[in-house]
C-alpha cells in the first residue's frame, strides 16, 4: 500500500502502550479510528496484528498506514518556544539544583506559573528549552507547583523517564517536604490533618474546600519548627496525597493560614506591619524520589526565595536547624487534627 510507514520505536517510547504511542505521535487520530485500523490489521507491530493496550518496546517496528482524507492526520509538530536571550538562558540555568542523564531538578521561582493558560504568556513550560543542554528535546514536566509556590520541581529528560517519575508521584514513592510561614501557631503544634477536599465553583471563581461528603481523600503531616508567641509560625508540611491547593486548604482549616494566601485565608492571611512580605510564604523545600535508573534515590533541597529569607530574618528563625529538613516518620503515631481550634 502506497504511503505506508514503518516507524521504529525509540528509547523514549519504550514500555508504553500502543494507543498512547499513537496519541503521542498522531494526536489527531481518535481512539475509535485507531481501534478500527487495528481490527482491520492496517496497523501492525513487527508485522503482526496488535491491540491498543499492548505495550511496545524499543526497536519494535510499527506499521502506520496512510490516513488519507478521512483524518488528514500527520505526526505532531513541535511548537517553538519563546525566544530567550543568553542572559535569560543563564538565569534559567541558575535555577538548576541537580542534573544527570535522566533528571533535572530546579528551584522554581515564586510568581512563575508552571504551565500556560488564558492570559498567561510567560510560564515555566515555555522556558524549558533553555535546559536542553546537549539534548535535542527540552525536558518534560512531571508534576506542578502553584504559581506563587517556590521550590523543588522535577523535570524528566525523556518521555520514558517522565512516565517513570509520574508513576512515582502517583504511587507516593516520591516524598515532598514544604516550609510555610503561617499566621498564628497550629494547635496542636505537631499533628496531621485528614480532611477530604473538593472543587467548588462560584461566581467568584474556582476554589478547593473541605467537603466530607463529596471531597477526595487528602492527608497532610505537619510540625511547628519555631514560632513567635502566637503571632506566626514556621511550619514543615508533608503532603501524603496530592490534591490541588491541599496544603493551603489544610493550613486554613487549622485557622493558621499561610502568610500571603488571601484566597484561602482572606484578610487573616496577612500579618500587620512592614517586616513581612505579603507574597505567598509556601516553599517546596525538599524532594526525595527513586532514581529512574533503579539505583538509589534523588534527594534535593532548595534554598528559600528572597522574600521568605527576609521574613525568617525578621522573626530570627534559624534555617540551620536539622529537624526542619527531616521527612516525617510515617510509622510514628501522631495526633490527628479533625476539628477547627478557636
């Protein structure tokens, strides 16, 4: 048949399902059309009939038939990212905390969205070509941080590694530790919050809320590192689940909103006086994730952003305290916090 292509599976596509391979390389091909082509034997793997859920391996050959006028399909074309000056590239590379053949870990600045959206022109995903180094392709996002949250963020240098790392986040093999400055001090000072979270829509926009009936399981460990009376506290947090805005919602639930988080704390999320910035004070301090090569773990910490450094100095918090960077002992029984504290 004229127009048939024989495409060799690359290392980046090793061990993914055949339907996902087509979605990655021929995104306009519908699932229904793919199934029809497979049933007719027009799509084959190493010359044999195949199924959509069949996993493919590096070096196998996929027979791709011509799609003709029925779809007008063609392989996905990569979009060009925004042009960056040498100075901008140097700045972005200064965010790198760790780099090997598979992974890059950066310290994302506060105020930078992870991905684009309506009205968003500058975002991390559009800047990642600055981190290609010797590679042909830019690294891929494996997870996200809120726009105003700073700190460690993991990037994969290939599609195959991205799939492995994404799985680590879903299976909770990856562990993350955050630092926050809260308005007032949690009571109890150390504990855990097990409160389900649901998405709520209103004319004011979208927000996450505690909802025992409709919410999804959300669990957070926390401990108070230092505090100033009952005015403010330096709190370490480890999310055991990955719900949107989970830490922000759980801190507000404790009636100790994160400094600068007006969305969930309202006016109570802002300390009075000029010594503390009104920016969000939530920082992804540390990440620990199994290495994609199967040997050991990648363990990276990120220094605080400038506005949080100034706040720590204002309250005379000691960032050198070893316990502040310790992950939680998940086998240890800790008091669970289920009710608001007046």
